[in-house]
């Protein structure tokens, strides 16, 4: 099975999923968007209001910040892949629960296996905690971990993990936006060193 076929099948499964209570509350599930051949995968936390309305990741205010950060280093949305740890919106944008993460994360695992990215960028502490744990790293506070370059071995080769702050924090903390901008510059350098 090709990548495209595998991803489309997975997206259909996600859209029909009722494995956790969030499935009853959603307008649309948000599987992810972007290139199935992406070298970079960005992994946010969970859909918010606009993502739930549109069925697409990062299309609200945090998405606008993410777009600006991508653009600042010459990356296009279409060439990266963007998804979340949890695919349906938690009510009132509350944090996802452990059970919801447990129920939903196998979809993210499959997406990683299909896309085989060279770099994974967890955005925010929930996503960071999940990804670091998955690849066998200890999670320290995101204030310490953001911008760090971690290397993990996978069945499909080496993957770089680079945690970053969640773009939503940039909306109310300008100094964290600067950190995000610096981390994106570093991400660009990492990408250049890989190609
Ligand atoms: Fe299924 Fe994930 Fe949606 Fe829960 S959040 S219903 S596990 S797709
Ligand atoms: N915040 C997230 O973590 N993910 C989205 O898709 C949108 C906002």
C-alpha cells in the first residue's frame, strides 16, 4: 500500500472514530493536513473551535502564528505535515485527559510510521510529553526542553525531535514568541543539514 492510500484510509478511520467521549462532541474530527512526504511533522495538542468547525489543524489564532513562523523560515504549509495528539476538540478547549490521549495517540503513531519524517516538532507540553515518552526520553519542563535537538532511532531510520512552545503562547507572551522564532531558525538549520 502506498503512503497516500494508507493515510487516506487512516483519515477515514479517524473521522468515524468513537473510541473516546470526544467523538460524540465533535463537529469534525481533525486528522491532519499537509504533505504525506513531509520531512517535518508538527504535532499540536488538540483541535480548538475553528479546527473543529473546519476539520483542519491550526486554522484559528494559534494557526496564524504557526503560519507566520513557517513563513519566517521559508517553509510552506503544503510541504510540512501538521497534526495533533488528540484528533477531536475537547469541550471549551480544556486540556486533553490521559484517557483521551491514550485512546487517540495510536493514530499519531500510525501517521508517523506512514510519513516517516526526518524531524518531529512537538508543540507544547502535552505533545512534547507524548513524543518524548514514545521515543524513550525523559521530559523536563518545556522551558528547558524547547529548541533542544534530540535524536531517536526508529525502524525507518533516525529522527530528530525538537520540542517547541505551543504557538498559542506567543499570543499572550511576546518573549516566548521570540523563543519560537529562534527555535524555527534552528529548525531550518537542522533541515538544511539533513538534505
Ligand atoms: Fe477517536 Fe481520537 Fe476522536 Fe477520541 S479524540 S473519538 S480517540 S479520533
Ligand atoms: N491548537 C492545537 O494544539 N492544535 C490545533 O490544531 C489548533 C490549536
